[in-house]
C-alpha cells in the first residue's frame, strides 16, 4: 500500500472511531463529524479534530484494523509505539494550560503528562486530547473543545478493572471509553452525573447549567440532581434544562453532528440575554462561600508535614498498603472533609466565571452586576481578586490526591462516614457509587 493510501486509511479510522464505529473502514463508508460550537457567539460549529496520527514506523505497511493510535486494541509488539503514560497529552491546538497545586498555571503541549486532579483548560479556538490508558479495559481518550476545563481521577483496581471519574467544570468533552469488564467510568457536571459502560459520547454544557449528552455507540446513564435518570443512546440524546429538568430528545444518528450544532446555537442564543445574571450568580456564590473555605484550608495546611511526607514517599516510588498511615489519615480526614465541602461548591462557579470572561470579551453579558459592580471592571480584576481562592482550590485537590494515594485505593468514603453524602457528585471521588 502506498503512503498516500495509508494516510487516507488512518484518517478514515479516526473518523469512524469518533462516530462510534470500531470495524475496519470501507471505501463507501460515510461518517458524520464530531462538532462543537466553540465560538462565543452562536452559528458556528468548528470541527472537533482528532490528534494527528503518529508517524508510520513500518514504511508502507498499514496497521491492522483497530490498532490505529490505540483507539481500540493495543498494537502488536512488533509495531508498538512507546507506551503512553496515564494523562499524556496526545494533541494540543492553541492555548492549553494546566492548573496545579500552588495556583500555578503552566502552558502544556503534546507529550506532557497531566496528573490526577490537575485542571486542564483550553482557551478560545483551542483543543486538546488526553490519553487515559486507551486501548485497555476501562481506558479512555478524552477530547476537550475550546473553553473547556476538567480534571480526572483514574485508578487500575485490578487487571481489567479501572475506576475513573471526570469532573467537567466548563465547556465540552468528547470521550471514547474502552469497554469495561469491571470497574466504572463516571462524569460529574453541575447538574448531572453520567455513568458509562464502554462507549463513545459527547457532553456539551452551557454556563446556565444546561447540558446535552449525545452518544454515538453504546449508552450513557444520566442522573439529574433530582434523581431523575435516563439513557442516552445513538437515537436518543439526554438534555438537561437550566432548571434541572432531564428530558429525552430523539436524534437521527446520521445527523448527530448537525443536531449538536443546532442545540449549541439555540442554547447559546437563549443564554446570551441572561449572561449577566449568571455572572452575578456565580460571583455571589464565590463571595459567600470563600471565607469559610479559606478558613478550612488554613486548618488543612496545619497538617502540611503529613502531606509533604506523602508526596516525598510517592515520588520515591513507595506503594502503600491500606494499613499504612492509619494515624495520619485519621488526623487529616476531618480537616480535608471540611475543605471538600467548599471545593465542590466553589470550583464550578470559579471556572464558569473564567468561561464567562471569554464571552464577555466578545460583548456577551456586559453591564452591571446585581451588587452594582461593573462587569468590565469585575472581569478585569478577576484573576487578582481570586488568586488566593485559585491557589486554595488547587491545594485541596492536591491533598485529596495524596490522601487517595495513602489510602491505597480503598473507598475514601469509609474515612468520612455518612458525611460524604453531603458532597453531591463529589462522593464519586471518595469511592461513592452514584449507580
């Protein structure tokens, strides 16, 4: 096979994978595109690009079906590329940053590794793809649209069993999950929790908490905050209204891309007149909840020596047992739980405000906030006014990650008892099961 033909074959595989097909392509296959409205104004839905294929190390020899870029099955040893690390960035475009402990935001690029509880963000006209062990049971490939922020927690519980939780803070994700023999894969959003059992699906959100889940292959269980549940499948999307009402919407699978584009356009058109209201709402949420959260973080920092010791031990390759660090975990648990109550309340409005700032720059949501503040002055000073909060959010996520490591992958809810249920979708990160 000539190199040009090989390139066409690889591109076809990516298009098929993006649309829910895992069999080998034929010349007659017509596949819809994954699209995401990443502009601040409605009407445009640029293509949600997959990453570029890796160079072909076998010259003119084409890979076997299902082996392109590890989207379906691991490549044969003779053709294997260097193994990807969990959290490795395999594609970036535009401005892609990571928010780590200490409040530092760093630019990242292809080949960099995003650690658990790092918030990965894309700017306007930007995209990224993160590999979470794709090609193996429970692994996934996660594509971020523009103006998106998320973080993850993923653990291999045993061979063929992986537990993964994604927290979508803003924007949209396209996700391909390799079929789970055991374990779980969940996505938490503002108003709903998604449960997955091996599928390809897209989650679109608008800053007013409305949400759309479209599924190209398999099914996704969607649970709203009021307990209502439904399945999103190829011919039926799940739509969550700004008021929290979950409804099924019929979709023609072949027209899924245009359906999503139209939904984003209509949802954004409905949102624009209320953008200033949501800016006020999120700003008020930060003002009210930040003082108690900062006080809780100060208490957590009183146990800095424990966290630093765990970080050092992990860096040296120590693998703790469940019975290790029992006294330290008991000491830290109460302080960490107080911080988690604030974390899951504050992080969503904080990252929504960063998203709203991008929209404000394009003229959406300009005016006076409910408390009299001018929107332009508010967003101009947003980074400075929230610098401490931003650092504290990252500090707590770091502490939760280290506590999880020290707990040897046991359910963290065991340490927090019945209190964990008050954290809503945050219980997913403590070993809770929403399903």
